[in-house]
């Protein structure tokens, strides 16, 4: 089976290209190995165009949010596919375009963000911060990646906090090292009220993004329906007697 998120060596790519040259189709190879047929076709196209150089790993390209939006708009407008867009704009992997479309239709940002060290090592936080972050994650349908970028914490931290919160509520996020083990909340009433408001704001913002995406998709559907309704079927004119 294909390895999820795998990087294939040059020898592996050449092996599958050789199978295609011997008459096997990309679809047959996918059924036997699990490697996506689009990926195999892309390797073949690169090899035919640039030889072995076309199969070597390329330097990671950074795309602007405007470029990503252009590609997403072209895909959603129809009459094209991920492989076609990848070839047209020289994007090395079709899965990159899929990720952009998935982000956009989920109401998430297409902006390019650079990961910092804090996203790997984490940082010190207060109980209030941990609760706010967990509430944001839950309000945004468990968007761990978004939380990492927005709050500059590590994935391990966010994952552990959400798990604790689900099991024991806000009190489970207290830092009890060298402190009272009674489980009594360390938050003031004002802080609790502030966290409730932030949780509501996060959920409202998320739903607002979802509504915007739905509106755009419906607008595209209306345009497609209008175009189809304007197509007049060709009819043969009646023959004269």
C-alpha cells in the first residue's frame, strides 16, 4: 500500500515509471501498491520532459496567499482538475492543491505561516490561557494546527490540554506542581466570565467563516445552473416535403 505522506526515492520512482513503459497503467499500479495514479502520471510526465533531473527532489517553494486563492478559484469554477492545475502552474504535487481547496472550503486561511521553535518546544502558560486555547480548539472543530499558529504553542501541549479538559473540565488544566491538590479553581469570577465570552466569540467567528464558504459555493452553483439553462439543445430543422 502507498505510504501516507511518504517521500519516494529516485529508484522507486524510476521503477514505477518502468512499469508504465512496459504497458502497465497508473490505475493498475495504484490498485496493487496504493500509490495514487495521479502521482505516478506526474512522475512519468516529469521524466519524459526533463529526464532523471525532473524526478529529483526540488527546493520547497513558497506560494503567496493570492496565488493559492487563484488556484482554488480555478478549481472551484470547474472545467479543470488537480493534475491539470499542477501541470499548468508547475506545482510539484497535486496534494498541495487539494490541501488549499480543503482549507478554503473549511473556512480556514490560505496565508503562508512559518513555524517557529515555540511550536515544537511549547511555552509556559497560565491556567486561563490553557482554557482559552482549549475552548478555541473546540469551537473551531478541533483545529489543532490553527491553535498552534494563533497561540504559538506546541501540538503536544494543545493535544494534552484538550484531552484533560474533556476528562476533567477547566480544573484539570491547573498547574498543581507544588501547590494545593484540592482541585479548587485558581480562576477569579471575572476570569471565568471572560473565558465564557471568548468561547462564544470563537464559535461565532468559526460559524461566520463557514457561512461565507457556503455562500460562495452556492453562488458558484447558481452560476453553473444559469450557464446550463442558457444552453439550447441543437435540433435538426424539419426536412421540406
